[in-house]
C-alpha cells in the first residue's frame, strides 16, 4: 500500500510540474489541431463538386456562321480527393451540348459520345478536341468573337457551377 501511495504522490508532483510548464496546454492544443485536420480531410472528401472544382480557360470555338455547332474547351481542376463527374452543360445559345472522347487504336482515332467526364481527385482534366471535349449543337443567334456566353456546369452530385466562356470564331 505504501508503494501505491508513493507512486500516486510522484504522479501528482509530475502532473503539477507538467501543468506549470504548460505541457498539458500544448497536449490539448495538439489534440485539437489533429481533430481539426482530420475534420478538414473529411470535409474535402465529402465536399460538393461546385465547391472543389475550379474552371479555367473556357472558350467556345465557332468555325463558321453556316455551321450550327461549336466546340467548347476548358480546364477543370479538382481540389479534393474525391472523383467528381461533369454530366451536363447548359447554355443560353443551345439546348444541346454533348460530350465526346477520342480513342486512339494504333493509327486510327475514333470519336465516341460519352455521358459524363470524370475528374479524379487532385487531378486536372482538359476538354480539348485531342481527348475529351464538349460539342454545342443547334446554335441559335450565333455569337461573335469576343462575346461572353454563360454556361451552367452540372455534376453527378446535382450541384451546379455557373461560368462564362469567351467566343472565338475561326471563319465567317
């Protein structure tokens, strides 16, 4: 029993010294910081697409006034560790926007319509005519070079992101 009392007494002295020197405060701060970091990591993985996907260089390339279609190019950057998928684009100049992917089989390039563009965690996806792109069909009221066209990007988690795309015309 005497040994137990001595051990408890020493533990109390050690606790008092630790408390005086601020060890407990530091331990509590470290614990709280670790909890906040873990919470933020969870928030990143569960964040909505419209919060973690950034869009850059959105452009609409119109080949001629006679053609009623255009190609939309842009860069999508995913700032989370979760894969998000772009499933639809709405625009004021057309009701029909389709996604395509280019597949290369040896020397042959094939164009195939896809119904979504996945943006993997912490990755960048570029919609360009070389790999993935969006084609705007049945354009009404042809935009002119330099016009800004509003686009609504819709993701698989039902979130939306509104952006502006600049028009570039390659012909007349």
